[in-house]
C-alpha cells in the first residue's frame, strides 16, 4: 500500500504561482505513473498532468504552458508548478500514484485563486 501526502495548496491571486508536492511512502517495489487531478465544486474529477517513471509527461489542454509536472524518483515525490493561475483553476488537487496493478490517491489539497 502506498500513502500519498500532498502539500503546497493555498490562496493565491490571479496571475500568481503555487507549487504542489506529493510524497509517497509505504511498502512498494516501484511507482510507475504519478499524476495530479483536480475537482472543482459540482464538477467531476479531471486530469491535470501525469508523468511516467521515465519522465514522459501529458497535460490537460487547460493547463498547457502554465503548469509543469516533475518528479524525483529517489524521493518518490511528484511536483506540480502552477504559474499564471486563473480563478477557474480553483479546485481540490489530488495526487495519484500507480504501482503494480493498482494505485492510490492522496487526501487532496485546496487551491483557491481569487482576488
């Protein structure tokens, strides 16, 4: 079982930046894909960005050019650098990790973009 702990959320003004972190711990051989998803009030959870163990990335169209996902395999940690934030980026952001034939979710961290 993998436990994921997110940090770095908060309140930021439009145009500002935040960096989310997600650290994995527990008993596992290796983590393959890691990613960030978000869920706004009244909406379904959606993919934000994912990264493979080899560093290949994929982004939602809404965040391309503004968000950057990265990972430190030695620390089993994934990051999400969010720049040029918009009010529509407001949501709870969840970390996800794949290992073996299963995966785990973090508890979520709130990101609010408002003036």
